[in-house]
């Protein structure tokens, strides 16, 4: 069996709303998601023996065992199709920042589900792969689908949307991490008074109105960040808007902030300017 090389795109939240909390502690969400061309590259390498499933990557600190979502996804896949776990190395070339609100780990896991289905000729539908993804992580079903989509429930109820007009995104991750469970706990402590206009966003997407999309970018998690972090997020948003972004917003549970541009030259210039201050800055397009 030959190696299989796959691309796993990052995700951005054009909107993120928290509607409530389930008894099990998970939250009811309503989010408009968009995949972008900033990708990790995965190589699935069947080893032809029974040495088990392991991950390897260009980042020494990432786990190589079942704590890595790609290994978890592969185990879920082989259990579901009733095949014994083979010897398999999953190599990750990481470019999507880790723990950054851009679903890097979830997208890698989704790519593994898609790739193993292809490699082993198991013929599972996209819907079946999305269902398998639910047990790996809340963003994995969306990452199996990709493109522009409305995600509801925990994030597993998906409605595909028409693609955005071609545009550019500058993604900028400041040098701190935000704990996802902690941010969800913080959102439980407050009454959310401002919500994204999700319906307005859906209408703007249907109308292919990029300016209408840009003015409706909104993430409720920005309002519950500790004040020091909120200031940095605002500083990045201001820099993106000063650089010609039509709108700017934090993605997911952060800390990545992105700006949406209709002009490639402005996006390139903003990316160059921001990368002088925040090293983890990249330019991407919608995909
Ligand atoms: O599903 P996943 O493992 O990606 O979720 C990580 C954490 O995010 C959960 O442990 C939970 O604290 C929080 N979460 C949530 N509600 C969701 C999705 C995630 O509270 N819908």
C-alpha cells in the first residue's frame, strides 16, 4: 500500500454564538464556519506490519500516541469498519498554529478519517465520516465537510452554505494560549448581552455581499476574555482594520484573530506589517 498525502485546512469562525449549556456541561453553539488555505500536510504511511498506530510531526512537543487527535481518529475509524489496527504512521507537517482557535487538530483528525476511507477502500459516506468525527472532537464533523457552513448543537449539526466570494484572510496569533474549557466556564459566569447577527450573516453570504459579511463578523468569546488578553486581541483587530481589512474578529476560543480583505495587495502588506510584531501571522484565501 502506498503513502497517501493529504491537506488539512484551518477553520475560521465568521460568527460564534453560545446559546445555552447542556446538562453534561457542553454548550449549544451557533457558528458560521469557513475553511482557509492555511493547511497542515499529513502523510499516511502504512507500515505493512502490526506495530500499531503512531503519530510523528515537525513539532517535538506534540504527543505521538492516543493523546494526538489523529491517532484517536484512526482508532475510531478501524473500530467502526471492523478492521484490526494495522501498523500505520501518521506524519504531520504542522503549519496551522496549535491550540489557536483554528481547528488545526480537528482538521488533522478529519483528514485522517477521509484518508483512511480512501486508502482502505471502505466506501463510507461523508455523513458517516462526520458521525465518526463527533466522538473525536466537536469541530471534527465540520472539518470533514469543510467550505462555508452553519454549525449548530455542539457543532455537529451542519448546514452547507454557498461559498464566500474570493477573499483573503490575514491570521495572527498572539504569543499566549487560551484554555478552551476555561473560556467556556467564563461564558457560563456572565449573561451574554451581545450576540452575532447570525441570520444577517447567512443573508449576506447568500447575497455574496463581502462587505455585509465583514461587518457581521462576531464572536461572543471576545467579551469574556480576561482584560489583558482582550486588549491584545483588540490591538490586533485595530492593526488589521488600519491595514485595510473590511472586518476583523477572533476565531473560536482564540487567540487567533483574523482580518477579511477584498484586496490581495492590502492583505499582503498587512500580513507583512503584523508579522513584524506577531511572528505567527499568515496570509490565506477562502477554500
Ligand atoms: O469536543 P471537544 O473535545 O473539542 O471540546 C473541548 C472542550 O470544549 C470540552 O471539554 C468543553 O469544555 C468545551 N466545549 C463545550 N461545548 C461545545 C464544544 C466544546 O463546552 N459545544
